[in-house]
C-alpha cells in the first residue's frame, strides 16, 4: 500500500474517524485529545497498515485503564482525571512514531520487511528502512507494555502480601501501589506481554500488506524464524522500555503519600479547599516517597522512555535479533 495513496487515504480516514468518535463517546479522550488522535491516526495509517498498531494500543490501553478503576482510584488521586486523556498524553505516546513513519514514507516509500542481512552495507536503504521500522515497533511496544504494566500492575497490587510493590532504585523499599517507579512482578510480566502483542499485531498487518519475507518461498522455517525474532524484539522493548519508564519515574518525577486520604499523590501540598481556606500543618504534610528532582511530568516521562526505547530497539537490538 503506497503511502498516502488512494487505499491508504481511505483506510486512514475511516480508521481515524472511528477512533475519534469512539474516544469521545466512551469518554476516554477529551474533545481536544480526540482531535489530536484523529490527526495522529490519519498520518500514521496514511503511511501504511502498521499505523493501525496505534489503534490496537489505544483499545487495549483503554480496557486496561477501565479495569478495576474504582480500586485504582482509591490508591492514586490522579486516576479519576487521568482516565480521560488530553492532547499532551496522546502526543507523548504517538508523536515520535508519526515523525519516524513520515520520514520512512518520504525517503523509503511503502512499508517493507525488516531485514538486517549479515554483511550488508550499513548505508543501504533497506537497512535504514528496517532500522526505522524497528524503532517504530519499539515505540508502540513500550507504549502498550508500560500502559498494561501500570494499569494492571496497580489493579492487582492492592493486595501487598500477594503483589508487593518495590521501588526500582536501591535500596528497593516497599512503596504504596501507584508510586512512580514502583514495580511488581505482575506488572513486569504485563509489560512484556504488551510488547509481544504489538509484535504479533504488526506481523498481522505485514501479512495483510503482503510484505512478510519468504526467502523465495524455499524455506518456511525462514518465515517462522522472522516471526519469532520480530515478536521477541517487541517483547524485549516492551519490558525494557517499561523498566526505563520506572527508573525515570523514580528519579525525575515526584511522588508523595497523603496520610489523610491514604492515597499516592504528585504534589506535596493539598489542593485549595474553599470550605477550609487555612489547612493545618498536618494536612500540608505529605510524605515524600519517591523522586529526586521534579524534572518531568508523567507525559514527559512517557515521551523520554519511548524515545530511548525507540533508539535502543531500532539501532541496537534489532540488528542483533532480526537477521
């Protein structure tokens, strides 16, 4: 499917329109967020069917966000508002994929199989195109992987004895569920699963597009090996990217504990209450539990972790895994 050709434009228009409509109807995006999603979705799918991975991520991420929402809201004060995402949250997990996809479409044309043939010149267009495709896959893998790890990990971490939450940085203390940088075994597994699912979906889109490698139809094991390697790459990027997100969250994003509400929060003072214009010192005293410097917001952490994982996946891991 040629980038922004008639077929691509038709699929992109329908897919992005459905996404925006459902997002507003289901109240998973604000109106501004839906408009942003419409534009992002159109540009991604316009470059090829792999762009539909964003829609796959959005749907699974929305389901994960709604799962045990009341349980998560009792643990983290931001859950109620964060469940309806705005433009900044949409762009944090999509803008890099859009830019890479547009660059790929402009310089290398239609989507193609990822191949890093041993001995191939590093300057060849096929290797460069494959690097970009792998980086885009890594981008989607960490986006879905981290979302599933955060949402499902916190949903099941409400039972600390069964699913203890530990800060990812030394000395690895136990922390409340919802803490930035807090990890659980359950959440880590889901981050890998999220990456694997992105890899499988991407391969399905490649199959529909007819670009899966076949080695001249002489060896079916070649195709099987390719499928396994791409899926493995995506799973690794989902898991490693989520760990990078946790490290950033534990270091450059602040987390506090409110003893009054027994919730995780992201500000050291309570919000202004008109019924109590002069809060007591006890109310102002929120316990710091994670973070060294308030450098990044949640969207900033997401963007940086996606950027680092895209670089790691496209330029480091992919040449080693996909041959």
